[in-house]
């Protein structure tokens, strides 16, 4: 058992490569090389007990792959994931994984696809209890399911219904009840509110915060929505093409972003305060991850890129605000503080 | 005269268990060169309203009552061929998913040229030149080369630019944009919003922008209509609706949006969810969720009424 002040999850050098080559015969006939997609490429982060770490980024940046790696749905190609002192990458079969599995659960994006349409809600929610043999007595299981449903704002009688009888928000509540039923300490949430309408999103975000406080949960929260992340997270990591561009406390990261990509992302958020701020949309798109740019992957879109950025990959370094930033320009002090638009 | 007038529009879906009213008594108008945002949650009827205007309502949905007029001419009861001439020439459309709006078997140039030649007298060479101009105008680099590429060779953001080029290719006076940025990443979304704004300014095109994203509306629209359960809850200048919404629903909706420079511990939340079409309550459709509902709200349905800067369909603003 690790000490209490140690981080609950510690990820070091985490990488996951996918082989996206053409079939062997085609490769031989056409003389094509193997193609490797580096979805996640050397990630380091820690998550402390009771905190929420959010990973943000655009599609294809590898954030969902990280979520799947952390819960063990993918095996890492390199690096380690240490959960409460145990390296999950080193664990062999199902039996060795089982005690850890109970303690971490996942909530998926699409509440329409992640619930078995033929199962009653009570069966869906009680499945982890049965799978991990947490309770034997059927009466106790029924009681526990009712308690879980109440905890997520549903009623115990809803257990008799099927998923199709519920709206998207209610289904996401069922997913949360199911995730909580094995009494986990750590929840990995992959875009849990992206499929929901804003008013329902607010209900789910509030529920997740309440549950975190009541049960002392730790969250890894994956999202593309910066405003949602700002609201829910204690610390935020900004991902770009499989690597962390910047990682730091949510407050600092949003108030004093250092990495040019973070600044660009913040600049794209529509202005709900109607201050009439002029935004300069940054040109360009995320490059193909199969063939990423050399050096810093962001350099083709970065207004501050120089020769070093084009050739040498920047490593994450602690900056003056207490965040870590992987950027040569920040490290060399070439970058003025403040919003990108004023600096550029 | 307004460019587009929608008056007491009602869209119904006949089903075996009775008729569902998906859009009920919706009225609004759009001036030349104006951007009207239509915002609401899924199922509020915003896309149906847009589809009804361009005459692409999917059966069994049908317009059961009301009128749609473009520059004073009634267009909701036109025969299919007549409407086809208006669509594309006078009303352009941009949909959410750029991949399904383009034909994968034709190059984007062929699709642009076909549209241009359907609506104008241009020769093939002229049409091709125009197609290249259009691609350049919507910000596609290397337009001369890209014109011969197929949709799959474009990224999502670039595809949406092609769709916008298709929508504006014969200078329509109105564009119906249904969730044009929803399928795109935030940085691309900002680029597309900027593009739509520029087109609206340069050509004086009016845009009806349908979205669930209040941020997009705040950036783009002049006026905004908030829809709830097939009805317009509130309509007014975008600033007034965002800063001081009068209808309890639009107020709650604004409060439930997480904001980037906000340290609120909890978001405001509206309890419950939007009713299904089969279960729309009597009186005001929002009354079971409304913190300020009183007796009248439960029995009598409010029309849009004057609520200061905006019009709100809410009995709180009944005078006398």
C-alpha cells in the first residue's frame, strides 16, 4: 500500500503506437514501408488523490487513447502506468488485473452506445457488483442498486426500465451509477458530456462534482471543450499530436498560458461576454499524425517557430508560472507573456 | 419588407398514435444582410424550421399551417420544380456534416460547376473559372489544383469550406446554416465562423444560423431566437438575450453554459429535461421546469410578448 500523499496515478513515458500499414502482400508488391501511427508518444503526468486532471486537445491528438491506456483497454507500447504503487503495464492476465480493475472505472461519451439495450437498468448497474462478487445476497444487491440510482438523481423504480426509456442525460446518469457500483476510487471520463445538450451537461457536471466531494473520487477527464475543462478540472494538460504541449493548474493555465498552442486554443473560444474582442483565427489544421512534422509538431502553425523548433523536439520544462511547457520559444524567453494576438 | 418572413409555422408528423406537433406557431423574420441565430436543445424544432424554409422537410413531416415568404413571395406551397429553382439560387444551405453534403463520386469542381450552370447561363470555362474563384474566396489554398480533387481528399474544415462555396456560388440572398461548425474542431470552428461573417459582410447575404452552441451565436448573430419544445421562447438582439435573458428558459440556458473566466463552483441547472413531443404539457411548454411558474402558465399558452429589449413568450411579461 502506497502512502497517502503519493499520487494515485503516475504515468511515465507512456506511448502507444498503432500499426496502420497496408497488408503484408500489398507492402511487398508495392514496396511500401510499414506505417506507424504514434497516437500517444511519451507522456508524463501524475494525478493526485481527489483531484481532477483534464486532458484537452483537438480530434486526433491522442486524448482518448490515453483514457483507454489508463483503464487498461489498450496495452502501452512503452512507458508505465503506476496505479497506487502497482505498475499496470507489468500485470499479466485477468486475474492479476482484477483487484485494480475494481478500483478504476470508465464513463464513455455516447450514452446510447455504452448501455446494453436489452438489459434492464438494474442489471446494467449491478453487473460490476456481480462481476467482482462484492455482494452475495440478492436483497443487498437490489438495495445497493436503488441507493446508487438515488445517488445519481434517478429513482430506485427506474431499475425496472430499459435504457431506451431514458433521455441522453438520464442515460449518462445510469452510466455513472454503473461506474460507481464497484466503489472505485478513480474514474476515467472520456467526453462524458459531449453528446448532451448544454442544460443537461450542466446537470451532469454538477453531479460529477458533488460525487467527487462525497466519495473522494479522482477523475481523469477527457474533453475537447475548454470551458467545460476550466469548470471541472484542478489541473489541465493540453495535448497536441500525441504529446503534452502544456500541463499546469487550471487557473494558471487559463490565465497565463505559455505554449503558443494553448494560447491559440484559448483564443478560439467564442466570446460569451460580448466584449467585442477581435479574434484572429489561427490558420492551418492538425497535421496527419502518421507523418508528423519534425521537431516540435506544432511548428508549421506556430508564429514563433525558428530553425531549432523545426529540427529539435522540445521537452517539457517547468516555466515561471508553475506549469510545464514543451516549447523552445518559452524556454529561451523568446515569447512575450500575454495573449497570442497581442504578441504576434 | 423583410427578406424572409415565417408566420405561424406549424409542422406536424402524423403517426399511428396521433399527430405530433414538432414546430408550433413559430413566427420570425429576417432582414437583408442580417444574421439570425436559432438556438435550442435537440428536439426543439430548430432544424425542422430550417428544412421547412428550404423545402426539404422529410415526409411524413409536413407544414400544417402558417406561411413562409421570401421577399414577399409565398414559398411554402410551391411545386417541387419551382422550389428547386429557388433553392441554390436564392437560398443556399450549409449542413452539419460536410462529408454527407458532398457527392463522393464527383470532384468538388464538377459539383460547383454543375450548381453554377444549373442556375446561370455561364459556359463551362466561365463556370470553372468561377469555381476556382469561389474556392479561393472561402480560403482553400491552391484553388486551381484543389478544384479537381475529390471530397475525400479534403480535411473536415476544408470540406465545410467547399460546402460553403457551393452554398454561395450563385450569390443567394439567404443562407440556412444548420450546425455548420458542430462537427469541427475548435480552431477550425473559429475559422469557419470568421468566413461566414466575412461573406455576410461582403455580399450582404442574410444567414439563418441554427446551432446549439450559444458561443457561436454570440460571435456571429445580430439577433437570436431561442426555441423550446417547438416554440420560440424568446427572440431579440443577441446582446440582450445573452446578457439579460427575460424568459426563464433562456435565462437558465445561459446560466448552464460553463464560461472560461468564471470561478463558479456549480453551474446553474434547469431541473428535468425537455418534454417529448408526445408529452408537451398544456399552457406554457416550460411550466413544469420553470421556477417562476404560476397558475396561468399551466393552463393558458403565452404568445410572444414585449419584455423590454426582447420578445418573450412568458406570462411574467403580460401587461394588464
